């Protein structure tokens, strides 16, 4: 039986799309399977075991790096989202004003600069700053992460704001609500999904960064991705798979939570 | 309200808006864009003997980007090593962009033509890999294309090949990895403009007895052009500076710009040259952005 | 407000970094025995952090920039004189420490650190070629395996991307000497590398696993790495090239900027104890320069062929050192040209 004619149909597109989805998930699937391999081989599966998860959990460097990754990501994401929310409030729902384009450009600049260039620049600058003020802690890493997270937090919040009209806020103002109360009880609740999206995106982006961290990190500041990069350069064992699976699960969890949260609101 | 009161109010609003946005601007300025100026400065200094710079002006680094001394004498010639590396990176990025477009277009179209209630789920499925670590995704590719990786193991077991096909550490491996890694960046903007596609216009095309291919070429593609351009830019720029994927899948035999820059700051001990190369990379990115902005303006003019 | 409370909590965790009893070590990747670190932590109640680097240049560059937060680094002998000359190191006199007497006579007064004023020996070894003899059955004595590979090895050779070592190999292969600036020799070495590159599969540091998996059939590598491969696959043999073998050593130093000097000194002394030195060797499989450590070493290391330079190469063995900046500059250009 011939398929009914549809204006949307393009020959071969569906097959190609399905192939793309398969290709996207196949490598990840293989990676997950071998994390549960009982042998140390990455090519022959010999039996299901949690051996590599155990080994990763016993490895102090892995545990430290994991904690550090989450630490940096949570601080960077919170700060980035906070400042991005403020910036979004200041750059939306307004007539163009002097400097607005400059603000747009600057806030999105981290997306446009190749990571390696930022990394090199930060290596040079931070080492100078370290010399001047003597502080060598993890603050530099957090500052760097916050900066490249800003656009990821800013974009969804701005998008949300642009879709909100001013009716409710004007109504509140008409009822003599203070500017702060209007923000607190009207704008913020409406904006919340955007803020949450920004927070999650920046968190995941920070958690995944390799290049900038690799250049900026100082003593004992390996994050999980830079630790993994080191391992890939030396000896690869399924332990790396196990770590990947944990990180993968976490990212997927965050994104899934966000997906369902935003769905429910709609 | 009087004129002056309105003006004063406007000024207050402006000040508030600047104050409100200043923390974000400051952070980006201090920890992302500002340091680029220092890189620019370093590119005009003299290289220190064991890395670092000496506080002395020298155009040496910039000369070094495009020209090179003969390996064994002082004659200057075009720095074909650097040009070759830049060209390889640009070519690879263009190929990556083209391939992600070829694969991403039908995928985005597929998602955009699903019923609205399942559309989000498909979109979600395409973004999941994007939100997982780049390194992990590269590592996943590494595992399936190795000599004893999944593909070779399956082909050997099926008896289709006698000995493993060499895939890892080839240019093809880098390309495959980059396409894999950046595909979601192409699909998302494509989807965003296809979602808004008005299928009544498409229908009109069929009413005029156009074939599906002509409809695609003459109606759909022009309408989603902004998405195509945005996707191409989003893929092209990160590909250009890619460092991890070429490093892990390419085996380090053929340098890309990113790796060349890293080499100068590491074993090469030539920071000014590394800085000049970084600025050059920025220039290529800027050029790509200008092309984008021009195109966006044009399409905006036609349809906006 | 809840949010500000959260922020305070998050920042509180960032500032508690410099507690007492900390030691920050900056060392080559995959090089330090976790057991050694655990033992040190238990003995002295010190928390150790480890950070990896993968080239002498990276480590030196970071140290020169200063304010790294590292207490201990492990530079190679070739670069150690620069660290000393640049004033990056603290004179801790490891030679005079309690365990300093254990340093083997050959390593007690080396030219890169006369009198062991700054450094304690960590490990030493050679660079050569690891070959899978199941794949290649020809003679095992020359750089030709990597620079002019026989048909069965073509496309299966890996080369560790260690610029100085590889260029030395290419120079030695063409009859030159370490740090040679001889134009004829360098031209030949350049041609050797350019010609050889087409037969190389990759230039990777992570050789062990890929050699064992069969992705590579030969690799320019360090002897300890080659031993780790042989212990898993007896067919893998380490070649000392007759044209020239470079020996190197890595040495534990304390940075001048160290914030935990006492712990760093304890560490230097700690690793010169034969039992602990044996732990170092048991992991990375190199010799360590501490007399009496052999008896604590694993059985499979005693008399291992990788640890003694083969007869045919002994005459051409040199100690690795760093070349003059001008010569180094030519090497970098050759290297970039090869990798373009």
C-alpha cells in the first residue's frame, strides 16, 4: 500500500535521521557496556562486574577530582546564574540604549573565542596575578569557569524574559507595589524556569570543561576531565569507562530533570 | 511629567541597567575577553630562552607566523609549516561543518515534522550527547574505531575482513570524531528555524506540481537559511580551535592550530609565537563571524 | 536569604585549602606509586596532592611563572641545571640527609647537581624502542626500526612526542652527537624524520595499552614502560639502539616557593630509604639510584634486560642534557616542520 501523501515528507530523511540517532548513541552504549567488564580489556567482554567502579572509588585521585569538579561547577554555576539574571533583566524589554549592543557582544563573547585562546590568555594573566596577590587557590579556576558559563546562563534567562510581557508587572506597579516586591512576587516566579535552565546549563558546561581547566589548574587542582585526559595519554583501563559512566549519568540526570521540570510547567 | 523629569528618569533607568549588568560584564571582561589583550601584548615581545617573555619589543613572533628562517640558514621564506597547519585546520573545520549539515539537516527536519507532543522528546534525545563530556564522547569514538575496537571486532567475527582496518590515528578518524561531537550544535539551530516553517507555503509548492526535491531546494532551504547559517557558525568556530578531539583521535602526528599553539607554550618554548598564532586564530574566527553577521542581516532584510 | 546562605557555604569550602600537614607534588603522569604516597601520608600524617605534567618544558614553564602552589617537582637531569640557575629551587641538601648515605656512588655526585645540594634521586632510565617480536623478527639493535621501519612495521610504529629525545635519536642515527649543530647532520636528521613520519601510526604518550592491544607493533619508548609491556606480553622486547642511547634521570626537588618546606624535605628523605625507593621502581619499572633497594624490588625486576644497557650500545651511551637555546630553536623548527 502506498503511503499517504504528506507535504512534510522528504525521501530518505527519516532513514538518515534514525541513522544519526543510532550513530550518536552507539559509541556511548559501547562505553557504558565496557565499564561493567570484569576483565581489563576494552575489546573483549568477559563478564559483568562492578570491579572498575570499585577501583575508581578506591582511587584517591579520582575521588578528589570528582569532589573538586562538583565544587567548582556548583560555585561557578551559582555565581554565573546570579550575575546573568541581573544582566538579563538589564538588557531585555527595553528600547535600544547606548551600550546595549556592546553588552550583548561582551556577554556572548566567551562562546565565540576558541577555548585554546582563552586558556592560553588565562594562563598568562593568572600567573601574573598570583605573583601580585600571593593567592594560589581554586578561586582562579572558579573565576575562569564562571566567565565561560555566563553566556550559557544568560541566553535561556534572556529568552524567557523576552517572552514575558510587562502586563503583570505594570499591573503590580499600578497597585503601588514597590519595585522590589514587583520583582520578588511577579517577575521572579515567572522567570524561574529560565533561571533554572541557566543554572543547569552552566553547571553541566563547567563540569565538562577540559581545555581551560588544563591550562589554569595549579597544584592539586585536577578536575575529573583533566584527570581523565591524563589517563587517556598514559594507560587506558575500563576505570576510565567507569568514571565516564558516572559523569555521564550525572549529566543525563540533570538534563532529564530539567526536561521534565520545564515540561510540567508548560 | 515635564521634559526634564522624563529625561532624568530615563537617565536613572540607564544607570540602573548598567549597574545591574556590571557584575556579569566584569567577570567576562576579567576572566575571558580582557586577557586576550595580554596575549596581544605578548605577541610583540621577545621570547625568553626557556619559555616566558623578555620585556623587549620584537616583531619576531609575527614575522614567524607567516615567514620562517631556513632551517639551516637565515634566508626568509613563507612559513609553509604554519600555513599548512592553518589550512589543515580550516579545511577540517569546513569538512566538519559540511558533514554535520548533511547529517544534521534531515535529522532536524525529521524532528521538526514529528507531532508536537513527541517533538520535544526527540529534541531532548539529540541534546543529551551534547551535555555529556566532550572527552567522554571522544573516548567513546576511540573505543569503537581502534584496531581491536567494536567495529573491527564485529567485522572480523562476521568474517567480512581478514585483519583489522586501521581507522584510529587517521585524518578520517579526526573528521568522524569532530562530526560526532559537533552534530548537536548543527541540529539545534536548524530545528529552531524549521519549527517555525509554515507548511502552507510548502503545500503551495506542491500545488504548483513541484517535486519534493524542488520543494526542498526552492522553498524549504531558503526559508530555513538563517538556521543553516547559524548552525554552520556554531560548528565551524569550535572546530577551528578544537584541541582534545584531534589530540586523542589523530595520534598527534599532524598538528592542528590548537595543538600548534599548545606546542609553542610547552615544548617549543616560544610564547610570543604562540600568542601571535592565537591572535591569528581569533582573526579567522572574526572573519567567519563577519560573514555570518552579513548573511544574517541580508536574510533578516528579506523576511523580516 | 537562602541563596546567600548557599553562597557563603560554597565559599567557606574554597578557603579551607591551606591546612597544616599538606604536601603538593608535581610529577610526571602515571609515574608515582599510590602505595608510596599512602605510606608517606600514614607515616607523617600529611595529606598529599598529586598533579601531573607530561613534559619538562611544561613543568619548567609553570615553575618559572611562579605561584604554582607546588612544593615538590621532579625535573629531568637535562633541565635540572636550568631550575637551579633560575633560582627556582630550595637548597635542601638531600645528600646530607639521614638517608642521603643510601644514594648509589654513581649517583651521589652527578654533574647536573654536584654534591646533591638540591635533588634526591627518583628514577633513571634510557630511551629506546619497544618492539613486538611476533610482528617483526629482524635484528634488534638500531634506530632504523623507528626511522626506517621494515615493511612489517610500517604504519604500526608509534613515536612518543618528546622533541629532544626524538631529535637526538635522529641525529644519532645519522652519526651525530647530542646537541649537534652540525648543518650536514641536522639536514640528514630532518630528512630522516620527514621520511620516517609516513610510516608512523601515531605520536602518543600512552604506549603501554596500545602496544598490548596491537594498535602499535613498535614504539620509541622509555625502558620502564617497555618492561611493563613485556611483563604483560613476553614478545615485546626493548631495543638499545647501537647508534646512540640517551640516559636520563628524574630527581626530586623542593621549590623555593614551597609552602610546606618541612614536609617536602621529609619526602626527599623518605624516598631515599631503600624500601621506599623499591616501591617507586616497582610501579614505574625504572631503576632508582638508591643502593640496597634491589632486595625490596619485585622478583621480576631483578636482572631485567631493560635495566642494563646492552653490550652493542654501551660505547654510544650519553647522558641527556639540554642544548643551547640557539640549537634548541633550530630543533623546534625542525620539529614543527616534521609535524606540519
